[in-house]
């Protein structure tokens, strides 16, 4: 009898330590459908629902200006709401600095860094550029004629284009960068040949590379991914990873923040989330609460320094 009582007490204690279920969670995705933030928000919600951590989830896609339009809406409309989350990441950090945004990530509540993803450089299947060397040669010969399509100005894709230019001996200020509000728009432009090359996270382009509609030329990782050679192996001394995470509303209590941290952490431990990481090639880099805030402060300075050094600031 005593054993059964102890077991019941232990079960109750375990339940108390787990994330409390939320009836209705709201997730603001500050980008149009189809990109990395959209994938992150929807896959995180699916993991939560698979483990019955939340009931319904309401999504709101609000793209533009590297996520700062969505950020402004979140800051203004969600104050004090403990059931609201915002997806964001390194792209937003860069966009805030580049656009001198009046809203920034100090105005929301950091919950958790979730993933890091390396970038891939692609061209449409019909492109004459068969290798990264071909693309770089064309870029050196006439920088303005080579257009690079990616996410918001000042984001990870834009920064990578600037770093490639710098490593290739081209003035980064001469990069002809075409920014898109969402992954769907960028994919259509790349496949349609409306830009010379495209840059995004490996997961965003994976199915189009596999189908043969895009040709992958290089990845920004330290080692090849899915047989795609690295930039470094092709003479471009650049490595870059793109982190993504979630934030809560301004004005919530520390206890409410901690409950959301528990909720998100529990979601990242589900089989559904682990399957997503494997499928999309995302690296788990979970960091929560105060530790995430400290990282965010450091990364804000790091990204600002890169943008300034590349001369791509407005």
C-alpha cells in the first residue's frame, strides 16, 4: 500500500513539473507562408498538439521588413497575454539594425532558442552556372548582373551574400540583393529564373533540390550536407548558421514566462519535433529564459558588427 501511495505522489509531482496544457495558443509568424519561420511555428505547434500540451493553435502570418512589421503588431497587441508566442531569429536581429527599427527584441520576452540551420546557395535547374566557381566568376566579372534572392534585407541570407562577396574580393556594397517577404515568393522567383541565385536555409529548399528544380552549389556549413559541398571547400572562406527561436509577449510575469519555457521545452522533447529536425536538417540548440536573453544581447552586437563591416547598412 505504501508503495502505491509513493508512486501516486511521484506521479503528481511529475505532472506538476510538466508544462501545463493551454487551451488556445496564438502564434504570430512575422513572415509570409512557406519560409523558415513559418515552418518553425507550425512544426512547433504540431509537436505541442501531438503531446496534448495545447488544444487549438491560432496562426497569424504578418510578413515584411525582416519580421519587424509582425514584431510591432505583437508588441502592441499582445501585451500581458501569457498565451501568445512570436517566432523570430537572426534574420530579425539583422533587419532591426539595418532598418533602424523603432521596435526591437528588448520589447518582448525571450522564451527559447530552438534551432540552427546552415544556408544553401542554389540556382535554377536551367542556370548556366554548374558550380559555385561558375557563379563566383560571373559575380566577379559583373557584380550587378548577378542577382541574389533571399529573405529580408539585413537577414541571414543577405549577410551571407555579403560575406561571399567579401571572400571573393568583390565590394559587398555592390551585391544585387533581391529581398522577398516569404519563402514561397523566393522559391517561385528562383525556379522561374527571375534571380541568378538563391540563398536560404537547407530545409526550405530541400524538396526543390531533390526534385531537380533547383541546383545546389554550396552550403555554409563546416561539412557537406546531403552531398552538397561547402563554401570553404570551394575556396570561399565563409561559414554561417541561422538560429530561430520563440518569444512571448511584453508585460507577462516571470512565472508565466517560466510556464511557457516548460511548454516549449516539452514540445522539443517530443518524437514529432525530433522527426522535424531530422527531416528539415535543423540542428537543435535549445537555450531558454535568462540564458537565451544573454545570448540575444551578444548576437545583437555581433550581427550589427557584421552588417556595418559589409557596408550594406542603409
